C-alpha cells in the first residue's frame, strides 16, 4: 500500500509539472522546452555557463523563431521575455505601474541589509527613491570626485612599478582593488588600503559578496519557487551572517564615531547621516556637521538599519560593476591600439585646458572617453538582464497575450546589445556607434546598461564617473597591451552574478612620455 501511495504521489507530481510546463503553449506563446525541475535554467544552475550566456541563448532562440516575445521557465515558474523594443519600452516606462518591482525575496527582520532601494517594492520604493535622489546630483558627484582622484594615485604607482620591471599585471584584480578603495571611502568613509594590501579584510569580504556558492544557488531557487509566507516562516536568510556582521559593524562604528565627534566627510555616508538626523539632504554646498534628529516619528528620517542597507547596496552597485567595466574597457583598448592612442590624445588635450589636473568638468569634456565606456557597456553590460514582476494582469499592446499577475519578466539586455539588427558586427569594439548621429538612428531601448524608466539605476552617474576616472588615469600615462597569459576568447564566469571575466586578465603596461 505504501509503495503504491509513493508511486501515485510521484506520478501525480510528474503530471503536474508536465501541465505547468505547458503554461505558455496553452496561451499561444512560443516557449523554450524546459528540463524537469530546472526549467530552462539548468546550465546556469549547475554552473556550466554564465548568467550572461544563458540569457543570450534564450534571447537568440526566441528571436530566431520570429517572435517578439517568448516564454521560459525558472524551475517550475513561468517567465516572459520580450525581445521587441517597443514592448520593452512599455514594460519599463509607459506601463511601469504594472512592473514596478524586481520581485526579489527579502525579509528586513531577518536580513536588515536587504532593506535597500534595489529590493524595496511599491510605495516603500517610491519613498526611498525620493529620499535618495538628492544624493546623486551633479553637486554630490563633484563632492565625491576628489576621493576617486586620490585613489588613482596609488593605482598609478603600482602600474609604474610593473612598467619599470616590464612585468605582466592582472588588471582584473588590480582594478577590483582600486574600486574597492573608492567605494570603501565614498560609501563607508574608511581607507580600505586594498591597493597596497590585496588581502585586506574589506577586499576579501567584497569578493565574498559576489560569489555564487551551492548554498546560495539553493537559497535562490527556494526564494524563487516557494511562497513568501513559508520563506518568512523558516526565516530564510539571503545574506550570509558573516557579511552582515562585517558591513553592519563598519557602518555602526563609523556612524558612532562621526556623531560623537561631530565629524563630517564629503562622502555618501555623510549624506545618509543627514537623512538619518535631519530628514533631508542639504543643498549642494552645505557640508555642515549633521544635526541631531528632532522628530523620531518623521517619515523622512532613515533608521540606522536603513542607513546601513543603503551603504551596502551602494557598495554592491558601485564596486564590482565599475570594476568589470574598467577591466573590459582596458581589455578592448589593448586589442585596439589605434583607439587607445586617440583616447590618450584626447585625455591629454583636455587636461591641458584644466591645468593638467583631473576634475569633474574635465572628465565631462572627454567625448571619446564617453563613447569608449558606452561601447564597453554595450558589449559587456554588468547586468545581463533586468528582472521585473507583473503586479497586475497586463495585455501586451497589439496582441491577445496577457502577462498574468505574479509572472516574472526578464529584459534581455545582453541579447539586445549583441543583436546585429541593432548593432552591425556586434562583436567588434567600435566606440563610434555612440556618436550623436548613430545614437539618433537607434531605438532608445537598444542600449540599457543601467536599465530604463523610473526604476533605472539611481547610481549610474557615480558608476560612470568612477569608470571614466579609472580608465582616463591609466590611459593618460600608460600604453596597455594584452599579455599572452590572458586566455582568448574571453568567457564570462559561471561563478559571478554579473558579467565578469572568467579567469585573469593579464596585460603589460608601458609608460608613455
């Protein structure tokens, strides 16, 4: 009897998942054929390919079948992938109210660091976005700019040492240490010293944040496929305890020191303290020490946990993404010496007009640098896809297809960026794709490295500025060439949650007069 019951349960589950895996067929939508339990995510879940490769493959299969959209399955749950740019524009911008949220599982009571802008939903997101928007104005970028320039000094000293002995340097690791120091200083107000000490504590924890382990894969599967009430019941913790203790400890000690000694720094944490103690970010030129909170109940004020969470996501968004962008840019420039030389000429020419000193205004004048960064982001977008969840039934314009409430939508950024219909010869590095004439010819949503619409990355200006400063400071003084130790063709790492190079990126550098 027991054996029969087990067989019945197994057979019932098998038939149930077969029925689930026909969700899109029943609605007349082309779908990729799923694999039992994995859906269409088996290659990534098992660590065989990167996230970027998976989403590129899904995009290409949908498009090769002539569709403007298609269906896929993440484990047992159906997902919708649009490839038509007008449909994507509707989802991200025109009909944003239907797709406001990312749909990531969070429980701030269990994971206080998850209570950040990226994970917040609906009205909580709107309120936090409104509070944080003043922290990313031009004035605030200028405020934090000196921190970036200071960090380039240590970077250039290391490169000079390598140039002197004609030794290969792993630019991927070096740039990661560079951006760690910038973000550590700009977000947390501390000197990480990662450039001088590759094994610094901040650097080690920074690497751990982006690692994909088997346990994290399992938790991701659970958070995607199990109901929220159950995840809350078992108190599923998405952020590792040691990471939480480290980052919460840093913010707590720094905040305590500043408030006790009435100290301010021109950094992101100071702006968060203004929101914590004043309930607002002051005018661009006002850097007075923060006042004590006068109203505990004012909704404009941030709690300590909210301050810590925003600093944490600032680190997440600004460290690895800028690091990979700079590394990929240097990789592409090393393979295109003519473009590299033109960029060097521009950098030096602009700096001559600014007393040979890096400034915010000088960086903004470097038009070729802007095109180089954009072309790098086109070829290697840090976020290969944008995730949204439908929060109310939505009929795709000019079709009979309805995206039902709760269905996950993935916008295939990397597929679009590498589509020859949008970018001829997409695997060729060509910054002139981003001159004004070519940009005007393209659909606005053919380029989305930071997303689009109201939920576009709030820190994109900081990320771009950081990347430009890093690239300009290197190319100004050094000729960068690819070393034979670098494995070609470049592949994306299956162990990273963003589009990061698998293995090291070795280059040689030579001082240029």
